[in-house]
């Protein structure tokens, strides 16, 4: 009798309370597992986004550094204003590069950097390039030139310029540069749309004060004379 009682008890299965407890524990485990996976995926996405943003920043910085090393001291053909084609504003930067605007084209190119609206509510750092004409007096051709996005998700950008306006003033940083000289350094600070600020980028313009075109009766050579190696 006792053996039959034990057999019948072992074959009766789980009770309702045991099933409820098991289901509850399983639910808690699933919630914890889902939370862990969600956190892992979010961390992965955040790391990938930061890595992509850092890569884009480095590509943009290297591109800008290369552009500024090719800066050309062209003068606008305006007899009333003897100044270089260099316009440095707090949120916009325009200059002339010795690199052509397109691969199949030759000559100089006007270059402009500014923050422009993107898709939705986002903004991007955009570069525009255009070829100047022989009677160029301003950066007007840049207004119709197509734009290339250098950095996405930008809230604002600020430029700074280091140099001296004349021989009687010590070099200093300025937010605006529209003098008859070209500055020695240019810095750019970018603030992202999420409020973070990228490390300040500083570029050196290796041009001497006498940089410009050298002409003779046989040829016209226009290459900037550079300072240092």
C-alpha cells in the first residue's frame, strides 16, 4: 500500500502554484534577458555612431588640412580694393585653392565652407567649389556651385583666424579676417546637434607675405611661395 501511494504521488505532476511560480520566474528571466540585449544593442549602436562620427571628423579634418595647404593667394580683379581673395567670417570661410574644382578641369577654384540645413531638422558642414573667371571680383560663383557634405549632424561651426593685420600689430586671434593679409593659422570648432563639441581643429597656412604670381615675357607661373619645408 505504501509503495502504491508513493507511485501515485510521483505521477500526479506539478501543482498549479508550482506552475505559476515557474511561469513567473520564466517571465522575469525573459524580461532581464530582453533588457540586457536591448542595452547591448543600444551600446553597440552608440559606439558605432561615435566611431563613424570620429571617422567622418578625421576625414573632414584631413580634407580641410589638404585644402588649406593648397591655398592660393589670388587677388580679386578690383582696382579699388587690393586684397587677397580670402574672406574669413565667424560662421563662414571662403578662400582660393590651387586644386581645380573638378578632376577633368584645371586652374584655381573658389572654396566656401559653411553650415547649411540638411534633411529634417539637421544641419551639415558643406563645402562648395567653383572656378573663378578672369575678372573675378568676389566669391559670387560659389552661390550656384553644388555642395559637398563634409560633416553631418552639425549644429554650428565657428572659425578663428590668427595673424597680424599690419606690421604694427602683434599677431592675435580674431573672429573675422578681411584684411589685405592672409592669416598664419585658421581654427575651426564644431558643435554637434546633440550638444557635444568636437576637438578644435587648427590649420597652418604656410604662405610667405610675398606669395603670389611670378610673370615674365615667356610664361606665367602662379605658385605660392611657402614658409619652411
